[in-house]
C-alpha cells in the first residue's frame, strides 16, 4: 500500500556545558538557552521524544507512533524506535568518552541499547581535529595511562574537515572538539562513559567519570587511524550515496542540484536537510528540517539545491 504522508518532526534541545548558540544563529532553531549543545532531531528516546509536526499525527510523540502504527515503519521487529539523529554544536571540547555495546549495556544499564554511532562533519574550523582511538598497546597500558592521567600519550587525534564521515563502534574512545558541528546517526541510546573531562567544573563540581566501566569496554588496541575517517564531501549528485552500512543502520548522503528522484523502498527513511532549500514532493523543506518517509512511500522527488543525510535500519 502506498503511503505518501511525510512525518515532519519537532526537535528536542539539550543544554550542555560545552554548548553554544549556533543552533539558533546558523540553524534558526528556537533554542532554550545560550549553552545549547544538542538538537535531538529524530528521536523517540525517553530522554528526548520528538513530536510530529502537522498532518494526521500532529503532536503525537514518535515513541507512541512507533508503538501504535508499526506499519508506518515497515513493522520492524524492535521494542523501540531504533535510531536517534542529532545535530551537535560543540562550542567547547566534549569529554573524552566511550560507549558500551548491546551486551554490556543490557547487563549493566537496565536493558538499554549499546551505542554505535556515526558522524557527518557539518562544519569544522581550519585545522580541526577529533579524538578517535588511543595509543595503548594492551589492557595494562590502557589502565595505567587512564589512572595516571597520561592523556597526551593516550589520546589519538585525527585531522577532520567539513564533509568527513566517521563511524564510531562501541569501545572506541572519542571526543568532539570545540568549533565542530556534526550530524550524528546512532542507536537510540543515551549511555556514555566519561573517561576524562579536562578537569572542568559544573557548578563548582567535576562531572562524574566512569573509569571502571570505561576500562571494561574500551577496545585494545584501537582500530588504525587511517581506517576511521571517510571523505564524503564529494560523491554522486542527485542520488543516494551510501556512507556506511552496519548491523544497526545504513546512512546515505544525498546532494541535489536541480532535481532528483529515488525509490523509498526501506522500512522507513529518516531525512535531515543539512544545506539549502527546496521541495520534496511539493512540500517546502530547508536546512534544519527533519522528517521520515514511511514504509510504502515509493518514489520521492526532490527539487532545489540542497543536501540531506538519510538513514534507515
Ligand atoms: Zn559518542
């Protein structure tokens, strides 16, 4: 059955000590304060459950829609909406962190999903870098470097620029640095183990670190740095270009110049407009809009000059 109703979503915003104002100034969102770090653009997670904007499901939470109208999402066999898409604006450095996999999170975090995530770099200052991976050779060296704070030796920084794409598997030490803006596609999970927070204070106190859990889950040795970053700035125009396919998601980039048509043949397709403006099947869309094309949507036609990141399970 053909289903042509596009599900537009209202984002949820998160204040963070490292956040800023770019989500208002560059993205024109109505942000709650000057330290806004994250826009949860497509999420049904209890810590930030988006509502539908307009149409027959106006105001409905995505978690409720997933439960009540599974046919919209291809009846995917999962007890919760499986993905979460965010825009992150890092005015300052984020903490050095690592995520568990499903098995560890299920055991230690009340049945939560683990977190596999990937980043499309929306913007980065000249000479920017990120922390991805580490330099410890074995578990013993890992523990020593972390416990004695040998951060310079431990952390591996890699250069990044606008248009780069990075897959972060569970167990990968990572951190976004100040000035970088990303679109993150991830498993719907909010479990982060903080390894190091640059000794920063919030209301006079350091944020909690999770050293023991981090030591449990960090992969040693880390994957080679050269295998971590994909240049996705170019790619084919007017067609979905696959950036990653893993157990949890498939993510594409779509750069439209003029007109593009593609077949929405997936259980559902999340789309985020990251540049420009135009129309999808007659609906005006612009940078900062996020929506879902439901199951059975069929052919979609996009007109204008704009870029999307799209994903499904
Ligand atoms: Zn992360």
